[in-house]
């Protein structure tokens, strides 16, 4: 079977590996769609020792069960599934409270730090992480929801985004674009910010009322030309320090910001904004797997077109090219398709 791994800075290798067999408690999934996430691009730009030692990249699996291992109940060959990629202890307080994304005793996630991921034709996963992909969603939808869709949705839900809000979406990569298409049916008036003209244009098509170019001058002043009081809420998906610096200037007093984008080891913003405007700023890390069904139901009710953020679909064999396109930060979401 074909699979991909990152082997050096900006180098992805196409591998030919033996077909995996499920261990007890596991299934093997035949991949139907999988994407490249920002978290695959961080090591692509700066590989870690884990990457240089080699493992299959990717953590957005979506497919059908091809083989069921011993002792697995409730799942059959042919079931459409999306495995939750964050592997957890299942026993800590957060796990028991159905907030597995916050497990305090996490195991290595699929597609991270030596644990094989989803950029492969066949993937072994523990059955406990399987989530059922409803028939009204495509496999591509499943791959989008596996990580980035949920990452976009969860902070909007936590902020209670509604028609009363001017919402800034900072960064219009895949997670930012997904934030736009989820926030639109929630009712928000959306302001998208990104230096890429192509991404700003896509955000407008997907429902942003206004888009701003941070390289064209002070974004706070640009925003206030449209909304004199500033924004009520903000979701920060870029992970860039200059974007962090202006969060407080974009928000109204008592405004709320979710910090979603990684890729920067620290977060800093001016105290004069944080304290003087009494802002609420919180971090957000993927989504609790219990929220998967809520998201699929929301998508159905509001006819959310997740696939509209996909700009490229390539076969796994073109992995090096797919990573290059994704790392350019000018495209929508880049995904792999399978025959
Ligand atoms: Zn991801
Ligand atoms: Zn746990």
C-alpha cells in the first residue's frame, strides 16, 4: 500500500508498505479521503526527531472499515467512519466528562510523534476512537471534520456566536474559511483578515461581509471604517504574532477572542487592550469527540458545504506536490483522494 511520510525539511516521501493487520480491539480502515492540516505543515517546515525517524503523516482519516480485529463489537466491514485522531486515557476527569480533547494523560495522537497517521491507503486504528460518518456527508466532508472542521466549530460554539455579533476571523486558511462557513448560518456578520488576496476572495464567496488586508495598513482602523465600535468576537486561526498583537484593538470592550492557530510557541498581546477593555481570551484545541454528532446535525440542518473550502484534490502519489501547494498558504484546503 502507498503511504506518505515527511523525511526532511520540505521533503515528503511516497512509501510502499505492507498491508496492516488489525490487532485485537482494532480495525483497519480503507481510506477514502484525507487532508493536509496546518499541524502537518509545522513539521514539514521544521521536522522534529520523530519525523526524521519516520512515521506515516496525516490525522484527518475518513473511510470505510476494511477489516475488524478480534474483540471489536458494534462495527462491521463497510461501516463509514471517521476516527478521532487524539488518543486518550479514557479514565481521567476530562475523558469521563466527554472532553477527550483535554485528556490530562494523553497518548500519542495518530499522525504525530511516531504514531502512524492517515496519509495512507489502509490505516490501523483502535475501535474506541471510531465515530460514525452519517450518509448525508461525503468522505471528503468526514476528512474535513476530522480535525479542521471541528477545530473551527468548537470555539464558535463556546463563544455562542449569533446574529448579534460582528465576528472577526483572523487568518483565512482552511480553519479560517471553515469558521466563515460555520459562523454564517449562526447569524454572525463576518470580517475576514488575511494577507492573501486569493484567500480573502474565497472568504467573501463563502459569506464574509468584509475582508481586510493586514499588509494594507492598521487593521483596527480598517475595521472601524466598517464597524465603528469594533468586533464583538474574534477567532484567531493564523497563529501569527502580528495577528495576536492586534486582537485587542479589533475587539469592543468586554469582547471575546478564541486562540485556535498554533505554530507559535508563545502568545502575547498588549495589556492596555486586555485589561482596559476587560477582554476574555481563551485557547481552543480541536473539539470534544462528543461534539461530532452535533456538528454533523448542524451541517445537515443548515446545508453547510464543507467541500467548498477544498481547492485541490490529488492522489497520494502526488504527496510532495500536495504538501508544496498547502505550504504556500495561498490555496484553500488540500486533500488526497483515493480510487
Ligand atoms: Zn489538524
Ligand atoms: Zn484522559
